[in-house]
């Protein structure tokens, strides 16, 4: 007789193996029924012996935990994307660039480009500890609880191998087509809006708060990128095989090829074969196999030089244009939208397509009633590529762009040299006002919990707010009166608003929605002017003195502060306690260790933000350089820096230092 502890261990192991056989290998060795019996036995034993229950037990795959808010976390290594190519010539150019850099002696690995969402999964001592979405590449959402319900992702790695103590593996979470169709049928039966495509379905599922519901949906995950601090593999292929041995699903679709002709063959094979796959792909990924060569090739700011994707040509269909409507955006831009007779395209029903602006309408000479060709590239929004003139009604007349705003009837303006028409009624055109408030509360601006686009719209329609400053005068009684508003949500909103008063000046400035003042510009202005009064009083010349602030931005800022309504809103928000003074203190120098020295920071550094390093350089008397020249004193080299920069620095005899050496220099 085994003890409960032994039986729990035995069952855990058995069930893990069955999960692996079923979900990774697609080769089950027992029936679902037999599996359920084992699972029930384990559940029972765990309940009776809670001290032996393991958070990574196969019983936990059914979910249960609810994630209220997905925490934003910073990726240890930035999550880069890939350069895209669309034809043979682009690929030949890619191949030429590689051969120029490393010669002819190399191999490629071709892989499928899974059409899902990327995920980074971290394992410590063989146990899954965290899973993060790509987010903006620097920061993503912690979706660990939901990822743990995906049965093909091992929670505990097979222990007979020598497992790196800590590593991250990246891959793509997908919704297989069968699961997608089944889910959509259920949604249609329940009168719910179906998902547009499997990718949307996968991302919607991964962001569900209830992990039990996630567990019910058949998400899957293919892994394709092993990230390890130490050098363990010689080739990408080897790393993928290792991942397979650890129990990850890496698929058996990849192929090593000797040269670009091999790549073309692979592409050709999958061009048609992809329709027989049980999941969507949107192209092929081509990677240089050797890690040493990958390192030699390095990265640009955004993408690796050793890999690229090839996207299959968009599918095209024809349909009828029923109507052109005109949308008014947050900044008053008018976007013509084509309303189409619904048509199936690449797994989606297409009903609308953007027409961009009046030039595009003119270029296509598109008219209501026309038969048009619609294409879908990588983007969700389809586009119209041409009009089928053979089908045109002889009576049709050219499309007239409206002269007045469809929302507020103000005369539209089209600035010299600009393609877009816009509505100048900034402060009273409803979509502009609502849009500006939505921008103000959005994640990258004030990040106000509890208020999303719909709530803003609801507040505005109920006459509770006319601008973002009004948000801070909202009262509990007013909010709770609204339709579908629970007391708890109302309090949440007020708490969120209170919390937002702590947001730093640069975010408030970005939130104000001054034309052309994006996140980066707001940061620069906040650092330079330190407070809103100094910015409001600044002349064009003073603004031009800030790097990257040109005449257009300066004019836009001046126009913003010239508006009495804007000044009043700022005064009110100041009174309510929002931050209009930058936290960036006058620089007090920490030491003179780098006095008179110039430093160029290149590459990425584990655990340290590049902006922080730049501040450190200045805090110790140094100057930040922007390129490698003979005058440069130090090149602070991080991971993944471009080989050409390194080469140039070596040639010019610039001293190359590591992060450790840098820290030592500044006595940190
Ligand atoms: S490798 C640094 N391999 O495509 C290289 N990506 O457009 C990292 N993707 O963000 C990516 N299948 O989400 C790689 N076999 C594959 C892929 C793949 C799909 C996605 C991934 C990435 C995006 C880039």
C-alpha cells in the first residue's frame, strides 16, 4: 500500500504524462474517461491531504483563480518583433545583407509564423513561475494564472534532464480553428457577438478574468525561442530540440535549409499546405541557425538582423459598396469609412473598410454602388485596393467629400499640404470632446482605474462632464445614479480619480491631448520646463531649444495655452491637486568621476533602464554621446548591440566598457 503522499506523486506524474501525450504529442494512450477517473482520484486525495496539494498539480489546470487586474510587468529582455517581407526580392535582399556581413557559410531554419499572440514564460528550478504578454515589447501583462490552464504548457519540467535554473521561453498562444469555430457557434447560439478571427479569440480568451472559463477554451501554445543567460546552444535548432525534450510543444513544422533557395521551397510548400493546418499562420519565419552568427549579426533598435518574416499575400475578394460614412476622430480628423455588403475574407466577415481621406477616395474614384476589391493584410482593418469599373453603374456620380462636420455641422478645414479634412470645433464637437477625455484617462496618460471609453461616453451623455477637468468634480451621488452603475463601481471610479492625482507631470501633460504632444515629447517638455507655468509662458524660441521640439509642435503648444478654456481647466485641475510640477530635480552632481568624458550607451542591459544609465552619466559629470566618433571616450556596451558600432569603436580605439566597469567607475 502506498501512502497518500506517494499516491499523489504517482498520480501527478501519470496525469502529467497523459496531458503531454494528448496535448503536445497528440497521441493519447488512454481514453478521456480513464483520464477523468485518475484526475478525480487525485482531486479527492489532495482535498483530504491539503498539505501535499501542489499549486502545479494537474488538478489546477481547471483554473479557479480570478484575475481582477492584470499586473503590468517589465520584460527581462525586451520582446522584439520581426521585420516583414512580402516577396522574393525582399528575401533576396535579406539574404544579401546577411552574406555581406557573415559570408556564405551559414544555414537557415524556416518556421511557421503562428498567428496568435506572443508570450514569454519564465521557469525557475523547473517550475513555471510567470507568463507575460508582449504588451509594448518593454512591458506586458502578467497572465500567469490563465496560461497555467493551457494544457500543452508544462507546469513542471521533466526532471531527468539538466534544466537551467532560470530561463524564459517565448512562443505564440493560438486558438486552433476547431475550437474557434465551436466557441463562435456557442456565442451565436447565446446571442453574443462572435469573434472576428482565431487570433482575436485567443487574445480575448487570455485576457478573461476568470481562469475557469479560460480553462474551458482550447488555447494552445507553440514555443520558438529559448532565452538563457548562459551560452548553452550552438544553434537555434539545438535550442528548439532541447525545448522539445523539456516537454514543450515546438511542433514539427520547422526545417533547416542550406540557402535561400531552400527558403523559397519552404515558402512555396506552405503557401497552399497552410490551409490544411489545424490553426492559422500568417507567414513564415526565417532564422539564421548558428547562435554565434546570430550574435554577429545582432539587432537593430526593433528587430533582429538574423531573422525575418515572410507574409503570405493577402487574400482578396470583391463586394459591393453600400455607403460611405464619415467618422470624426479625437483630434477632429475626418475618416471616410466604406460600408460594404458583408463578405467572408481570410476567416473574417468584412463589413467596413477605411478609405483614409479625400485623396484616397479620389485615387480610387470610388462611388456608392461600386463593386470593390477588398484585401486583408496583417492588419485587422481591411482595405479597398481597387474598383471593378466593369461593374459600374453608368448613372453613378463621383463621391463628394462633405463640407461640414457630420457630428456638429462645423465647416471642415483642410490645411495646406495635408491629406485629411478636420473639424476645427475642438472644444464642442462631441466625438472630439469625448475622445480627448478618453485619451486623458487612458493607460498611458492618467491611467484611471474604473473609467474606460464607455464610462466616459456615459458621463458625457448624462451631462456630468464636458471636459477632463470636470472628472475631478464628479460626486458619488451623480455617478451612482447612472444606468448599470453599481455602488462599488462608483466608488472605484472616485478612488481611481483620487489615485490619478499622483501621476507625474509628464503624464498629465501627455493627457492634456495637445496636438503633436505625444508621450515622448511630453516627457522632454516636462524635463526641460519643469512645470506647466514655465511651459505656458515659453516662447517659440525657448521651445525650439529643447531637442526634437520643432516649429510645428511649438505652435501647437502656444495655441493650446492661448485658449482661455484650456487655461481655466488647468487652473481647476491644479486646485484639485494634480501634478503640474516635474519631479525631476535640478541635477545635483553625485561626483566628478566622468567630468569632461563622453559616453555612448548601446545595447540592452539586464535590469537597468537605458534612460537611468544616461541620467547616471550626467550625474557624474559626463556627457551622453549619440554616435561613435573619434572623440568618444567610452562605449558602454550592453547585450545585442550592433556589430558595426562595435567594429567602428574598436577601429577608432574607443574604450569599450561593460556595465560592471561603468558602475565601478562611478563608484556604485
Ligand atoms: S521569433 C526576436 N518565430 O511573430 C525574434 N516569432 O512579427 C522573436 N511569431 O512577435 C520572434 N511565429 O509573436 C518567431 N516561429 C516564430 C513565430 C513568431 C509567430 C510572432 C511573434 C513575434 C511576431 C513578429
